[in-house]
């Protein structure tokens, strides 16, 4: 079966067509600037060069039309429309309602709408993507795969904040966690690589990309994760603060005379390693270069980022009563041996011993610890699209 995977944002839409048997990507691409001037679709059919079409895309319906046209056109198309057996949608927030992927029906759409105030930027865009696909491909089954679902196994003591309990009861304010598809995929893959039963393992997954989060996976179940009600909490990220004292928000608002929207923009877009490096960059390639060239801001940003990761690893080792494997994934985790080394240098307390030669690996599965290391250190590239395609196939075959 050919599965179309859709990741719909407010002005962008990423897609991949995946063959469920071979698990090969048949075509992947991106619609950019939906509803904005200068929109375009960029896609790469398997074995061909990248194709870019600049064309007006007033809304997501048009974007989906263009995706289907790209997949099926005579010249570069890779399938006929009736070959697309199912569509898997990445949904950011499933609240407490969704603990696993589900086939989409009216009730599911309503439930996703109901939790939209927990992810006001993401869930409405995800819903638009679902509705546009339903319109363009009537009768094709669709599946919702939630970023939050894997974390729903967290115990109450991990997901509650120290707030008045009524806020949880009234509004569902609690830790939900994100990147769940990635944490689930990587922890399972790590167990496979190690040839061990995931039910006997304590794994810490460090998903270090532009957005970054850590999770503690004990016996195959997530027991804690660093992102919270929203993806702002936890690690220092590309441009997001991660954990700060909540009082800082009011303090900055008063000092700089900022509105709620403006301070939110500061916390989400002007902070993280970008802000710490005095706006040198949010990209770890630039920061690594700066660090090696003696740029103080770059050093400050990367060292502070790494320290926060080490702290979470320490906390989650305590939470699980030990750790067998630590996995690095996503853009930075998979590609930056430099940043991995700075983190791992802080892990002597659990007997982590880095194999520096193995640590030169980029974007490939690799064990990067020495044989005598007390904890196995691993690079495990994530593949959220494949995980979505697998769930979709499992529910629709
Ligand atoms: P997201 O999906 O959250 O946008 P990714 O997981 O794609 O992020 O990670 C993107 C980040 O990965 C980039 O901003 C960059 O910092 C980092 N990155 C990618 N390649 C490299 C590399 N070769 N060396 C260091 N960092 C890299």
C-alpha cells in the first residue's frame, strides 16, 4: 500500500509518499508560504532531481491539490490517485484523549478541535490539512498520529505541575510532552540495535533539533519528558528558552514594556542558543564553527545548551533508577559529534565513556561508547514520517 504522510503547519505542508512494504520514500516534498505571496511546491520523486513549482497557493485545499498533482502528473508523477491507500496526519496535540494513533472520523475531528486551545498554532492547521485531504481524496482512510500520544504513559507525579489542582481539572494544565513519535521510534530502534527486549531496558532519548526534548523510556514506556503543556519547556532550543523561572516573564514585560504576544515572541523566537549567542545563529553548524574560532557567544550558547541536557539525563537516570542506553537523535543529535562530545563529557558520573572515533558518525545508526562504558551511547536517526506511515498502515491494511 502507498501511504501519504502529511505534516501540515499554518503556512507550510510537508509530505512523503511511502511504500508500506518496502518502506521506501517514493516522493517527498514541501509546500511553502501557503496563503502568502511567493508560494511554491518543492518535491523530489525517487531517483529524480528536485522540482520546484512557483504557483499561487491561497489555502491548504490548493496546496493538497498541488501535492496530488505532483504525485500523479504524467511527466514526473510516481503513482495514480487510486494507488494511495491511506493518509497519515501528524497531529501536534492529542490532549489526554489520545494515547495512540486512530482512524479519523467525525468524532476524532471533534476531539482534536476540543484540545485546540492547548496548541492554538498547530492543531487548527493540522485540522485544515485533514479536511483538505478528505475533500481531495474522498473515501481514502485517514489516520491521526499524535506528538503527545507516546507520553501519555507518564505517571501523575511526572505530569502534574505544582499548581493548584483545579487548573488541571478545569483546563487540563499539565505536562503533555511532544516529539512522541520520535521518542517512540528511537527507543524501539535502540532496543532492536542492541538485540534486547525493550521491556528490560532503561533508555534516555535526546531529541536535539531546532526543537529539542529528552525523554525517559523505562521498559518501553515513557515515564517522563522535558517538554510540557507546550513545546517551550525543558531544554534550551534553537530559539526557545526551555525552563526558566516563570517570574522572568512578568519582569521582562515590565522592563521592556511588552505585551503578552510580544513576550511570547521573545520566549519562542529570540531566545535559546540564538539569544544566548547574541543572535550569532540558532544553527549548530554556525555555533560549532564560532566555538572553534573562539567566539564567546557561540561557546556560551553551546555549553549552556549541553549543561541543560546533562542535567536532564541526570534527573531521568534518577527517575528510572539507572540507565542502560542514551540515544542521540534529530538534526543536532544525529549530526554534531562536537555537541555530543560536550554533553557526554558531563556524564562521567554514570560511567559513560565515549569512543571518539565512532563519535565522528553523521546521520547513521552507531554505538558511540567504548565497550567498557557503563551506559551504551548511541546515535539513532529518527524517522517520524516512517513511524507515521507504519501506524497508518497498521490501522488501514
Ligand atoms: P526541527 O525538525 O526541529 O526543525 P531538525 O531535527 O531538522 O530540527 O534539526 C535542525 C538543526 O540541526 C539545525 O538547525 C542545525 O542546528 C542542526 N544540524 C543539522 N545538521 C548539522 C550538522 N551537520 N552539524 C551540526 N548541527 C547540524
